[in-house]
């Protein structure tokens, strides 16, 4: 594919990627947690047990992402996305037949592998192959797909659970999502031209590799990993546990959960767009800290939630949705701002691996705290405190970009 790619064709491809990403992330990350209260009732599981499969999901996603990247460098992105879509469909079908915790762990392991193949990385590889210009706008549109899926799918799944039960609902969801994803791959996606790095002088690759380790041993890198890892700990724990808290601890009617999820992720669509614009117009670190503090306030509100506090409930959903999406969007911009340049890919891969493992740790840590304390109050207050520390760490990075030195030159200030 040459640079003369018709304008309309690349937007057709983006629409296909949008549907794939909306379905894959919208269901696996944002909708399946709706089932946790049902599973706890059906099988008598504790919070640490019902969220154990999700922990495995994130660990598998972390360790399979590098091999998936290797495959994407060598084979058709369209084919890799198709394989991932098929595996995700198979995983959801198997989910509907689950009868034990270890069966569900195996299902989530399969879903983690599937998302490595058809999730963000593969979508971004294909998008990059089609968009030389307008790549930032296209990326922003793609990222909103996940939140839009989180706003739409919970409503359909919640209604299905009430009318059909969770097993049949998950099976039908798998059929519908699989049809959407595989149909998009077949009808809309086309491999763009392969993007290869610019020609480098001999020995450059080895020289860059030698610079990676010193870069990872700087105060700047430590601060960024603390900030982003803390946020992943919080964000994943929150999205995995809020349904259990609201249904089991607060006593909110199960029929109200889908609307709360939908509002939460609907606001995150707005948040990703707005905080992206704000980060272009104002200091990134202050914008990101603002989003994080909004998330911290939302966590305090969630810790004090009551079943009859309707205004607090929906206020929480709005504030948490905006803070969650703003923080997540700014993470991506923050890493690029500090490490744009030849080391970017290696450093990004390292940070994503650490962040994903932090998310897995957050899921189980918060579950254990609930079982220890009897509810989520201490966990959510602790997460709010961690968010505040993360915001302070982000603000400390302002000094790293205030001078004349380029953020990409991150080999300074060794620990």
C-alpha cells in the first residue's frame, strides 16, 4: 500500500478497527464484571475468588503482548485480529458453560490471549499503517471505542441477565460480538503498507539497546512508573470491584447496575476527548493531576455510598468516568512526551508490562482487603490516597520538562 491510499479507504479501515476495539474491550474489560454478583450468588465465591480469573486475564495479557507484537511485525495484522476475534468468541461461549472457578480461570486465560491478538496493540499497528497524516485524531477516535462499548454493552447484558439468566446472555453476547468483530475484519479491514523504521546507520540498534538500561535507572523513569503503575492498580481494581461493592455491600438493585456502568463509561468517552484537548492547550502534568484528583474524590464518594443516595451514586459515576478516562488518556501522552524518540518503543513496552501487572495486583489486593475488613471502605480510601500520591508524582515531573533538555533525553539523574 502506497502513500496514495484513498482518503475514504483509510476511514473505512478505521471504522472496522473501531468496531473491533469497541466489542473486544467493551465486553471483556467493561461488561463482564457485571456478572460478578451473579457468580458469587450461584457458586458461593468470595470477592478474591470471583476476581481471580480477571487477575489471570491481565497477567496472560501482559506476558503474551511481546510475542503478539513479534507476530504483528511479521504477519498480516488483519489475520492476527481475525484469530484473536475467533478466540474471544470461543472464550465467551466457554464462559457460558462454566461450572467451576478453575474452568473460569482457563476461560479468562483464553480471553487474555485473545485480547493480546485483537486488542489495542494490533489495532494500533494497523492504524499506523494507514495513517501517515491525521494519526493523532485517528488514535483518539479509536481509544473512544473502548469506552463507548462500556457504555452500550452493559445495558444490553444487564437486560439479558434479567430476562434470560447469565449463561444464555453470555452465550448470545459471544455470538453477537463474534459476528461484529469477524464481520468487521472480513468486510472493512485491509492491511495497510508495512511501516518500517527509517534506515539507521550500522550499529545504531546495538547502541540504542545499550541506552535502554541506563534510561530505566533514572529518577524520571521511576516516577513515571510509580504514577502510571499506581493508576493501573486503581483503575483495574475499580472497574473489577465496583459492581460487587454496589450490589453486595451497598445493596443497590441489580437492575440499576447497568445504568451506573453505562453512565460511568459514557462519561469516559467525553473524558478521553476533553482531557486530550486540554493536554494540548495546557501543561500536561497539571491536566493529568487534575484528572487523577477527580478520580480520588470519586473513590471517597464510592466508599461512603448508600443504596438510597441516588445523587451521590450518579455523581460518583460522572466524576469517576471523567477522572478514569482523563488519567488513562494522559498516561499515553505522558509516556510519549518524556520518551519520544528512538527508545520510545522499548520503553513503552516496559511500562505497559509493569502497568498491566500492577492492574492484576490491584484486583487481588482490593479483594483481600474486602475479605479482611468486611467491606470495601478501607480499600477505596487507600486507593484515593494512592491516587493523591500519583498526582503529586506527576506534578514533580513538571521540572523534568521545564528546562531546555528534551524529554526524550531521559538518561539523566541516575538512581
